[in-house]
């Protein structure tokens, strides 16, 4: 449980006839997250025990965050009748999800796992007695645990923007925008008790012999984003309105957030995981339109006018390049118990045929298995999956009868052109199906909708 209190002040100041300023300041005060039930604990600072040792409602697991000041600044300057220049800067905070506290309930003694042994020859486990003492094994003497803090700052983003807009013909404008941000104190998981690469049993080489895996959630990751948007807007004019958006962008980070599966591969080299974000889409175009079909309004035939006039045609088009694919190996080559290890990069990588070719569309000879007891040198998210092309179209009309009633008919065609959008190739280099594409998006589908409005 956590309370989040926000205080802010903002002033919009028309400094001159052409210049408008927005100046603001926020102060955000999240309380320290706690578990009302007390069913949670963390590793002590000396690494010897889980604290608190007993059920303790509202125990504070992290230090407070009392320095979350967030200034904001923006301006808009009109350059004559057709041009507008805008820009801004802001600091933004995002406290971690309370799920981070919830999963601490998986630690012993609250979430201790036991193994029950039974067999068909000696079925000691039954529906009436599913937890028989006779079948009970023993809990691991070195349990796997989760921990956080105590230093646990909120995710912080510094964001800046600049854009130039120009009006064109009647009710139309084009806007060229730049947006960038640097975000830090992002949360991730890492294995604090992972041994250094080397031979021998993993547990015997762990730094802390009291425990097995120690998954620590820590707010120490960072990301960077830069993007350019070009937006063309045509407001309703002669029955047509539309907007076209093109974005070029590049997003880099060290992995997904902890509860989303993110985890540092090599606990001793966090920088090795800095690479293309899993949601990095370099190019994306999205367009939408609504056209009020002008035909048959003047027909002298009442039936034709009722049935054929008054239709609207609308649609949304989305075209984009693909998302990155991370190349991993199945083997624990470093012998550290770490999953999602990567191979060595030994040659040029070519994935340009993916989507045109479905089998082995990535050259596997670009990688090699790392030497035993080492991590691979290949970066994260090195190549991209096939892109997306999708057009959705809608045809709609309202049939009005009497004064109070109307029947709306709508026909939607999703993936109108029935274009095949191939999925991502298999990124497991250890698999015989590495580089194979075995999935695709949804094909064309029609939807007919009728609605009575009164």
C-alpha cells in the first residue's frame, strides 16, 4: 500500500503579443510502500537473515523519497500569421509499482515451497488428503529469495521538446516536432548472489552461502530516447478530415522493468545490457481519415437518396518497421545459473530477408558459442523482426425515421487488404529453428454492427 501526494503550481504568462510562457513546479511526495498484512520481508543489510523475522504489518522496506521536485517550462512564439515555434522541458517522476512489495510475500516463511513425493504404486496423496505428512519433502536449506532497497528512488525522466508548425491552405497545417528524454532510476532485477563464471557447483561458489538465488529489484537502470515527428492535419473541409503522422525514433535501455521480466544477464557488467529497447520502432507511419461521401444527396428519387446518400468512409493506416529480436542461448555457458545468456558475435549479421524468407532468415554463422565459463559478447536486441502494414476501413450511415429514432449501420474491415504481417523469428541461437518465422498476425476480418438510437 502506498499514498502518493502531488502539489503543483503553474502560471501561463502572455509575455508579449506573440510570446506565451508556461512555468510550473510540482512536488511529489509518495509515502514509503508497506504491506498492510505484514506478510513480506527482505534481506537484512548484512545479508544474514530475512527481516522482519515475524509478521509485521506496515513495516517500511525502503527509505523515503522526499526530494521529488519537478520543474516545468514551456513556450510558444508566433512568427507572423503562419508560423508557430514551441518548446519545453520538464522533470517527471514515476514511483515503482506496489507489486514490488507484494512479491516479497514469496519469501520464507510466508512462501516456502515444499516438495511432495508420491507414485501410482503408493498413492499417498488423495483429494481428501492432498498434503499428507508421509509425502512431505524438506524445504531447501538455501532458499531462493527476493529483496529490495533500502535505497529505492522513483523513476525519473528529464524530457525536452521543440517543434515548428506552419499553417498551409484552409484548415490545414504541418508540424515538425523533436522529442528527447533521459530516464534514470528505472527498476530491474539482478541476481545479487550469482557466482563469478567458473567451474564447480554453483551453490558452493555463491558469495552468500545462506541463500540460493537472491533476486534483487533495484532502481538503477537508465534509458534514452530521441524522436522526430512530422504531423499533417487537415481539419474538416469539404467533407474531408485527416491526419498523417510519421515518426522516426530510437530508444535505448538496459532491459524491461522487473515485473515485466527484465533482468540483467551479467550482474558484474550492467553496461553490456545497454542496447535497443524491446519496443524500439525506428519508423512508424499512422494516418486516419473521415470522408463524408457527397454523392446522391440531390437525387430526385427518394429511395436512392435514402439508401445511397449520407454514407461516411473512414480508415486508419499503420505502417512501421519491426521490433528488435534478442539473440540468446539455452546453455548456462558461464555456469552461474543466469538465464537468457547471449552468444559471441563473430561476424556480420544479416536479417534483411526476414518476412520474405521464413526459414533461416538470419545467418547463424554471425554467432558462436562462448568459451566455457564466460559470458557472450553479443549485444542485446541486435536485429529487427518484419514490420507491420495494416489498413482498417469503415463504412457507416445513419437511417433516421420519425424524429426521435435512428438506425446506425456500420461495416468494418480489419486488415482490409488481407496483408500478411509475419511474426518475429526465433531468437534462440541454440535451437535448430533459430531464425525461423512460425507465426503471423490476424488476417482480414469483417464486422457488421447495427444500433438503434432513440
